[in-house]
C-alpha cells in the first residue's frame, strides 16, 4: 500500500494566479487616495485595517474591498467623496471577475496523480468566489472533494484528511502559504509542501519548521511528482 493516499492542493497562487490582482488593486487604491495623504502611511493603514478585519469578515476579495472603503473613510476623516467610494467598490467587483489561468504544469501534475490518489482542494475565502474560480479553471474534474474553509488550522486538516482520506499520516498538503498550507498540515501529521509564489501576503509568512522530515520546498508544481514517487 502506498504511503500517500490523499493529496490536497491550495487553490489561489498554487493552482492559479491570485495575489497579483490584490497587488494591482492596492496600487490603484493608493493612486486614488494620494491626494489625501502620504501613500506610505495610507498603505500602512490599509494593511492594519485588512489584518484587523480578517477576524470579522474572513479572507477574500469582499473583505479586502470593505477594508479599502474603511481605510478611505479613516484617512480622509470621513471626507472621502461618494464617487471615490464607488470607484473602490467597482475595483473590488472587478477583482471578483479576474481571469483564472492555471500555472504551467498544474494540469499535467493533477492528471499524473489522479489515478493513484484522492485529490482534494483545500482553500479559504469567500464561497461564491472560490466556486467561481474552480469552475473557470477547468480543473474541477480532477478533484474528488472540494473543501472551502474559513481558515486553515491543525484541527481543520485533521478533520479533512480523516473524512476524505486515511488520516493525516498518509496525506500531503501543497500550497504557497507557509502559515496556512504548510505549518498546520505538518502539525496535524501530514506532509507539507511549500511552492513559493511571486507575491506573498503578510499573513501567509511563517518560519520553516524545526522538524523538516515531512517538509519540502519545491520550485514548481511538476516537482511534486518526483517527491510523491520518492515517498510512495
């Protein structure tokens, strides 16, 4: 019996581009707010608001849009024009329709793994947005189960790998976020694979694990195939 029976993938910035659209939105936000103050201070205010709002609104574009609006009101002492608020809302709406283009090698990796493994998506964020991206990606048929969660923790991975697999010990989680994808999966007893992305959100940064026996960092998703063969 192979050691690995279940392999889970993060979605955003692991299967397709995502964070770059947040970066572009932030650049436009700062451009719109520049007349009202120092861009560096406004960017810092947006960051703090975004981090604080995660516990209220969760992760995703809708939460980020609310954070942009809240920051605009705050840094202008409530004097922000309604037209500018409208532009921020449109900016968020445009993010909800961004293209979904899988990274090179994603489809080949999933096709090679599917015959011998249960494949899962474990992603966090807004339910409607994540479902839209999965459908638009053309990848959904590769996966046996989709789990859209409010956050990724040790307990979440224990539950998912037990429900949809043979437990964490025979499971692997692959993603671009150390904090969300790798660290809690390792704590649950699974393999954790980090594939760094071009853009990394502050809350996704975490230190490498002290025990690296089940941790790997790979340059590209196709490299997962060699690792799975090595393990199994």
